[in-house]
C-alpha cells in the first residue's frame, strides 16, 4: 500500500485532541427551563443544527443534563395448577401446588421487587405484578407489556396449557426478558429443571429461542437479576441517543461516513452536525458579551481554588475554557441531548476560542454530560453505553503497547469526577502536543478497579479488560495518563486490541457491557483472565 492509498482511508490523529471536562463551580444551577428561556433564537433542522445565535446570554449557566432513561419492567409470575388424579403422574416438579402457595409466592415476589428497587443505582420502575398461566391471561396484560422495556419472568409454572410451554408466545412480545427460577431461594420452580432442554432448546440440541438466551436465565440470585437490569437500563438509555457532532461525525483512520452510518444503524443514533462556521459565530458572540465573559471568569476563579487543583498554565486559557463550556452548554441544551463530540479541534477551536477544548470537555463530563474529542464514532457508542450503565463519567484514551502486564492509557481530556461523586486531584496544564490552552492532568487513584472497552472498527466484536490503576505517571504524552495492570497475558491483550481508542471507567461493569451489546449483535471477548 503506497502513502496515497493509506491517506485515502481517512485522517489519522496522533496523540490526544484538545478536548476536556470538569465540574461546575459552586453557586451554579439554573434549571433547564430557565436556561432555554434565556437562550432564544436557536433551532434544529434535520440532522444539522442551524440558525444558532447568542441572544441574551447573561443567564448562560448550565442546563440540567438529561438523566438516564428509567427502565420500566413488567414482572410476570407464571405458576402451575396441578389437579390430583389417582394413579397418574398428576404433577411436575415444583413446590407450588395450592392457591395458598400461589398467594404466598406473590407476596415473596413483591418483597423481592422492593429489594431490587432499594438496591438499584440506576433509574428503575416496576409495573404491577401479573400472575398468569395461559395465553388468554397474557392478553389481559398487553397494555402494561407494551409500556415495558423489559419483562422479568418468575417462571414457576409447568407444561400443559401454561404460557411458558410455547416460547413463540414470549418471542412475539419483542421485549428483553430476564428468566428467573428458584432452587433454594423459595419454593422450587419447575423451570429450574425445564429451562434448558424444554424451553431454551425446545427439545433440540441448540438454542431455539429468540428473545431469551443462556445469559438471560437467573437461578435464585437477586444480585444477578439486578446487574442484568442495570445493563438493560444502560442499553435503553443509549439506543436512539442524540449526539451533537461539532464539525461532523468521523472515525479514526476510517473512510469518511462509513462508521457514522454503521453506528446510526446499529445504535439508532441521531447525530446532529454543527458546522465550525456556526460554532465560530457563537464563540465570537460569546466573547463580545461582557456578562458571559465575566461569568466564565468567576467560575474559572472558583474552579482553580477547588481542593486538589494545581494551575500550571495561564489563567486566561482557563477563563476561555469556561466560556467555551458555556457555548457548548447552549448547544446541547437546544439539541435536547446529553452527548457532544468535537472533530478536528486542534486546528479549528484553538484560534477562535484562544484555548484548547480539553478542560472544557472535562467540565462537561463531570457535570453529567458525555463529551468526547475527535468525533470518533468507533468508540463514542462505547463511551455512551458505559456512562449510561455506570452512571459515571468515562475516559476516552489512546492505548499503547502491552508489556509486563502493564499498558499506558492517555488523553488530554479526562474527567475528574471518575467515581461519579468526588473530584480527583488534577494539575491544569497546557494541551501536550500544542503546549497551549488548558488540559487537566487527572491523578487517578492507584489500585482503582477499572473497566476498559476496546471497540472494533466494524462494530462486530468488542474486547473487555478488567484492570487496576497502577500509577499516574508524568510522561511526555497526553496529560491525563495511567499505567494500568491486568491479569491476562500480554500476548492475549495484543491479539485482542481492535480499532484504536479505548473507553475506561471506574468500577467493574464488564458483565453489563457484554450483556448489553449482545442484545444488538456485537460479540464480546472478556479477556481479563485469559
């Protein structure tokens, strides 16, 4: 392949781009309605943000970011109704036989649903419990089923005319299903025995169901139910997401348009493009607005006084980063979304904003938005999904080469509120490649367990890697950097590094990510202990 052939595949960006994020300073807090009322003159047209202006910007404080969507679950209890018949096998396996058994089990289930709600660290609601046996009884609950995002089947019932005997009835509902059976957590359920050969395999040797797979069956454990619901909440909050792509959507080193079209189809993303010409007009208008400029200065002054914050760049760069953040708040509030990406930000934003966007993106992420540089839609869906599963900001980064069970991850736009609550210490420096602007060097906590997602260019197979932060070094690379330590062999990791950019977040969410992407046809390789 000659150099012309290679270049034709798309732009290759070395290192990090000028984008970032950080938390709001004390005293902020305009509501979304107040923010939009002050914004005036903004409009959406198709997949392009057009006609934006900087009207009455003196109240340009942060809009409240949209929250994760509530996962609405319909619990369904299927139960047997055996009739004693002398000298026949009149009952199947199971500990539920009488009406009293059914009523007691309904009470037990309602108590467990209350426990799930109390433990959920994500938005979750349950519709009323429905007890049923037959297709006709199912039809009586179709209004609720249509409202639900997922179904939680307490599958106690046996065969005969029982609903669970005909898997097509469940597949036809078109819902995600968690299939719960009891062994020791209460009266034994028949489907503890029948789940595999009779239900999943349908009397064959292979999986015969469409809506339920092996990964959807849970025995006894409410914790196992909960993480699956957490995963589905993250998926539900990601599918159909609107994302503002400043400068248009892109993909690292890939042909123009191919990856954005792919993720639109796979994730149903609504990608709204804002041109750099329109952004330039907004930034220049904001810089002419004395109230907006003063607000940015006040917020920047409060920010650099936050505990654990060290300044190693010009204050003017930080002031300008806060003004740029106010511009981005205006854009995403009008778009009615939570996610924003920036394309080609090194050469475009710096001359206009007179800073880099690194600290700006860090601020947005810490405030509850999802903001990424480079508009790399190979990895953007992974970031949105992980943030929606965990409820925490995530760190888009450049990986290096694995060795001695260590790999370095770095970028100039890391969030500081990585655990979703507290700010990590940070040195506010220049963006590394340009030695200009404001970028956070976030000192991530040694020993912290982290989830790493490695997406492929084709959205066919992602890699998951559980690791721990080893150190936060100070190498001549992108400012926020961590050496992470993993358990698998270096060779296994090297052979499972598709694509380029990674997404990293605090905590262990590998199960949830793998479960979620399996629902949309992406394979998952968790190599953590390979």
